[in-house]
């Protein structure tokens, strides 16, 4: 049976993990927004669609 100290230690580790995840998600969200604005700036529709598809796969992988 785990002691209270080990449970508290695991909770603190998990809390730190959540904080790191939120910081990374915020950074990725900013870059996704900027990249989407860049795709909207393309005037040729076929190239714009290609840019959105490439952007989608880029952020799907990362």
C-alpha cells in the first residue's frame, strides 16, 4: 500500500506534467494561428488549398 508521501509526490509530478503540456499547447497554438494567417495570404486558390493541407499534416505530425 502506498504511503501518503508517495501519493503526494506522484500528484506533484503529474501537476508539473500538466503545466508543461499547457505551455507547449499554447506555443503550438500561436504558431498554428500565424501559419493559418500565412495560408490565407495566398491568392491562388489551388496553392492556398495545398498550403492548408501541408499545414494540417505538419501540425498533425508535430
